[in-house]
C-alpha cells in the first residue's frame, strides 16, 4: 500500500492532472442522510449522447461537415447540440467547463487591474458609422431594425460602445488612469460558411478588454501587461500557445499579436523561427519571405487556431468619440487605447482538439466539468456486496476534500458492466475514475483509480484515495 502511495507521489503528472447517459436508477443512490448533500448521479444528468458515429453524422446533415476532432467528440458525448447553422446549444457539461474558464480569466484580468463590465449586445448603427465600420465590416455584421426603424447590429466587438461610454465621463483625470475594462459576453458574426463546431461559429462567447491610458508609453506598458496575463492563462491551462505578429485588420491600430495554438486543423498559417523568438502570421509577411527578418534564419511554417488577439489602438477611437482626460498640466488630452480578445468557447474547443485522442476527450485539468467519476459494481455481480462502499467513499471524498464538493459524479447505471461504464468515462475525460470492483471486498478495501490524463492506474485504500485527491486543484 505504502509503495503505491509512494508511486503516486512520484508521478508529477498524476498529482497535477487536474492541470458525462440514461438508464436504471437504483433507489439507494438517492437516499440522503439529513444534513448531507445530495449525491450527483449520472443517470439524472441532461446530456444527450450520440456515441455511434452514424448518429453524430446525421445531426450535422452531411458527413463532410464533421471536419475536426473536437466537433465530432463534442457532439458524440453531448457537450453541444446543433441549433442552426453555426449556432449550438451549450449543454450542462460545457457550461460547467466554460464557467471555470471564465473564473480563471477573471483571476488573470483582475490581477492586472481589470474591472468587469457588461455592455449591450445591441449596438446602435450610428456608433459604427462614426468609425466607418458599418460599411467596412460588410456582411459580417448581423444587422436589424427595431419597430421605430432604428438600425442596430449584434456586436461582434465593442470598441465603439466602450469608447463612447468612457467619453461620456467628462471629468476624468490622468490620476484615474489606466482603466482596464473587460467583459465576457456573447458575440455575433455572420460567417459565410460556419464550420468546425465551436471553433468557427456565428454566435460565440468572447472576453474583450479595452484599456485607456494617459500616454503612448503607458499604453505600451499596459499592452505588455495584458499579453503577460494571456501567457499566464495558457500556462495554467497547460496549453502551448504561440504569440505571433498579426495584421490589425478591421479593428485597426498600429500593433497587433495573435495567440495561436499550433494544430493541423488550424486555419491560420504561421511562420516560426526555431533560432529566435520571432513568430508571425503568414499574412503579415511577403509571399517571398523565407528567412526570419530578425536573425535571417530559415522560417518554419505550421498551422494554428487563433484563441486570442491583442491590438494597440492609439487614439483611433478616442479621437472619433472625443474620449478625453485632464492631463498633468490640467489640459484635455485624448486617451491612448488598446483592445484585447480571448475566444472563450473557442479555447474550450481548441483545447479538446489539441489534448484529446481520436476517441476520447481530454480536458485541461482545471476545466474538466467534473473531476471524479465513481463506478460502483454491476447489479447482480459477485462484487455487488461492495456497492455500499461506493456511497461511503463518495461521502468521504466530499467531506474530506472540500474543493471537490460538487466535482464528484456517481455513475449509478448499475445495469451496465463496469467495463462499459469505464469506456464511457474514458470518452468523457474525467480526470479521475474510481472503480469499486473485486478488490473493494479485500480487508482493507482497495479501489482502482484511473488518472485519465496520464494513463496511470493504481489500487489505493480509502485513505490513499483521499490523499491523492487532496492534491487536485479546482477553480
């Protein structure tokens, strides 16, 4: 036993790999002792599944639509469900993962002074006409009129709205700056050909931050500060993200970088220099550019998924909306701005694309919808006598490891074999799967613990299970 625990402690990935089906519902799993939290059971989860490939294909209409791993897996296990072209229902497991990601983003943004706001999705046309983006954005803008004939768009981004808001505050002083204002909201873009599930849809969640500084130097400091927070975010998620030079596009400004996850299904072509830190989106380089402009070494081309984008805007928007502050000399001065986006739903899908196998979802440990899945013996099996131990173990975990309250799920479909339920658990990607099998009848009882993110399997006593799980980090 001690040897097994020692082996667990010696596996860094196991200690940090925290780095879902209808059927028969046994009555005993719904019994609740007064004062004790109700156990979460799998059979009561709303999670439509299509684990057979032909069922998944029929959902999307044409097999050619399922062109990436993350889209196929998310449909199979019931993380998303098609609503219309480019729009998806986000189902309970996905919402849990997304809420964890948003909490993580909040931590990083507020650590650098970010203040959270929430702006309307409906953006008046006059704001966009003021910046000429009503015409410049073209058909990508989802436009509509209200009953009075007033024109709006469903915001794909909020530079106009936030700048007009700050401009309305007429008594700002340089002493109050910088402002780092951000939100996490639904965004809309009329994609001509939505594809790849959540990687490129018409409706999505995004974190967008807008900064206001008193000088170009201060604005550049803020720019590097936010980029550092992005680096920290992806490091905590365990995702290798590359910061590349990028085109400013319709947002504008004088400097821009994308945060890219290198993966073959990515739509962006990236040029990376193995000899120095240079990296750029190929669209920023000339077609004949083969050597690194920084060190003249050869460039390596790869593909990537854009999960973040930063822009130094200068006074492009503040000059249009007259967003001013009183400077140190008591005179009005235009605010220097930056804007910073993170694709929240895209990060979820991209992480699944990067980390998962062809058949099984793997999550960044901090984003897993549930950290632990408990599998009791099959009804009528030789091990059924150990069934009661499953409930006891569930209660011990949630009581002894407070951070796992609400993170433990019991697969109560005891009409299925342990093997079938383990196969499903593997596909869902719970970081820890604990099987109450034959060795649970030993004295002392031993439980089979699968760490999905590392492939390690160990047999532990109840105390060993609690010690292992006490190391799990939860957002």
